[in-house]
C-alpha cells in the first residue's frame, strides 16, 4: 500500500481532528529529530499544543506515532525527488541522495523504531526505491551514472554512509562525496 494511503487511513476526517493530527506529526518530526529516542510523548503533545489524551486518540501507542512520523518523513523525501532540478540528472540524484542521508542520519530513532514493522517498512521501501530509481534511470540515460548499478545498490551505499560514525560533519561529507564519485559512469 502506498505511503499516502497509509497516512490517509490514519488521518481523521473532521477538520479540527485533522489539524490536531497534523500538529502532532509536525511536533513529533521536530522532537524526534532534536531529542532522539529520549523524546517523551508528553513532550510531543506539548509541542503540538494538544493534551496527552488527544495524542493518544490519534496514536494509540508510541510505535503508532513513530511509524506515522517515519512515513511522513519518507514521503517528504519522495516528494523531494519530484522537486530536484532535472536539467542535470547527476546533480539532481546527488541532491536527493544528500536529503536521504540527512533523513537517515537525523531520524535514527524512527528507523530503529520500525526495524520489524511489517506494514510501514515495505511501503516506505517501495516509495523510496521508486523515487530514487527514477532519478538513477534518468542519470543512466544521460550517461552520468554507471549502468551496472541499480537502486538497491545505491540504497545500500546510503545506509552505509548514514549509519557510519564520524568525527564531524566535514568527515561525513567527504565520505558522502567519495561514495557519490563511485556512482559516476566509467
């Protein structure tokens, strides 16, 4: 099932309830990004400007909130694939990959929270593979990316770069640039 459908199923139809749902998701995205796994649901509710009961009406468990937050983040990365400048396919691909690496790096709590989720992970994987696969294919047709690579290869490099432990952001960027060079057509 597509991510947009999974999120739409959970989003209330009443306008005020939908606003609360959206506010909770936005607050969770920010809180998990800033505070990581230590983020409490009370903190998310406070940031959203709702009571804890409202949060629980929308997300019965912490896992439900983590899943919805992860899906919203993945959807944003997939949407970004449509926004990148396609006049230079390689630059567009690199821009999208950088955004994906940032997501994976800053949202580890979300990724860890979904490690064994049978519903969210396949939908997120399919969406990311579709968005990235399109960018890779375009760059390959332009002769800019090696034709023996596919989206699965590229996603594995993203995982490797994202999960690495670095001295600082400068080192992370050097590793990212080295990996990107490996994508180029030979």
